[in-house]
C-alpha cells in the first residue's frame, strides 16, 4: 500500500483553511514554543525584537487575531484603549490626527482603540466613571484638562492608567503630553510686535482650561515686555462659532482704537478674524497682521500671508499612546510619563519695545 506523504505548511498565504489560526498555528510555523509566541505578540521585552517582528509577520500572514474574551477571562485585561474626544471644531483635524498617532503607537501590540464622545459642557467625570465602573478599557486618553481637573484626581486615586493631552495644577504628578502654549503665544505676540504692531488682541481658549491660561500668560508676558497696548477678547474664544468671531471683530473695528495685530490660538478663529477685517475694508499684511497656531495645511493654503506656528497633533497622539503603554506596563517613573512638546519655530523674533 502506498504511503501517504506528510504535508508541511509553509507559513505564508491565507489563514488556516482548517479553522481559525491560533497561537499553536504560529508556533508550528515558526518553530517556537507557544509561550514564546504569546509573549512576542504581547511585546514582552524579554523576547528579542527580531523574534517579535517575525512572530507578528506570521500572525499577519495567516490572519491570526486573539480571542479577546478568552484573554480577558485569563488576564483580567480588555486589550482596549479608550479615547475621549470632544467635538470642538476649532482645532482642524484634531480627532483624525491624534487618532492616527495613537494607532501608530499601538501598532504591533494587542491593543485596539475605542472612541467615546465627550460633549462640550457635559459632566466630564460621568464618562470617566462609566469607563471605570464597566471595566471598558485598560487605559484612557483625554484632552482639555482643567487646573484642578476632577477626572485626573479620580483616575489617580483609583490607579487607573491614563494620559492627558494637557497639564493640571494638581499636587500629584500624572502622565501627560502637552504643547508649550506659553511659548507659542509669547513668540506669536513677539512676531506681531516685530512687524510694527502696537495694539494687540488675543483670541484664546475657553476660560478654565489650562492650555488657555498658558496662552494668555505667554501673550501677557510679551506685551508687558514691549509696553504696548493690548486686549483679550474674552467674549469670544476658540469654541465660539466662526460667525460669532467674525461679527465680534467687525464690531470691535467700529469702536475706538481697534487692534492692529491678533494672536489666534487656532486656524478657524484666524480665518474668521480675517473675514471680519476684510468686511471692514482692511487688508491682511497692510493694516493688520495675524499670527496663529496651525494644526493642518488649510490656513496656509487659503491665506498664505498669515504667519503661523505649527503644532503636530499626530506626533502628540503617538507620544500619548507610547506613554500610556508604559503606564499600563507598570511604569511609575514620572520622567518617563510626562512630555512637553516645543513649538516648531523656524525663526526667532527679536524683542521689541514700543520705546524703540
């Protein structure tokens, strides 16, 4: 009787036709132990990078995906990162850019993302309680921190891993990634002064958020150093509709001593300001100037005469993802869990005083 030949799978091609690929499938293909495969997929530092990459590639080739229900029963972890996103339209592309960065940080790990809306003016603490109470995630990312943010206090007290986009003034240190908004506003305002502008106005974030106070502090430091006139348009902010900002700028220009320079914390408010000034018959770069924070390519494409300072939100998302992974893994070193990103400044403005 003819003997049957034994078929050996090569490890390439589509998923196992006999059923869903498992850790054993990957182990058979790679010649590694199942425990080694499991650790490699979990990105364990004890496993060499070469082995981790090889195991991940095989898993990708055969269409392996972990049984999340079984993993949760075994480890108590969800392998989920939750992201609270607020629908503020001012920061163009905020959600997509930050999510792309987080996804890049999680690539090759067992974690996947869920996005939860966190509507403006809602009780932010309720969303945090919901995630903790229902064990919906292993870690959390959120933005728009307050000086004494109750969300940060609750998460710190419960020991739930998290990282914030923004700092607080709480005594207990916590993981964060933040953009240096003080330096942004300070340099933006100095640029306006260097252009000869002497009546400056600020459009910043809503009162109560730490990033807004940092912007205001940077603006005030620059105008006081130069000794020029200034005002903070406190009845509009980055959350105001573009039409409301436009109308407020038009009304302000009709009043005494209107501003001739604007520091804008975002692109939408910069465009709305330009529209309002244009309605009043003024030309950007002639009668007034704007320096704005830019997070997309839209402002430069529409209004190339606007001076901008860039904030890379994709890089911010990637940093937050990596810091959160370290926190979930047990890191308590504050130096590893906090990052302040500097503005991209292609040139330095020179300090100018009105008396010069």
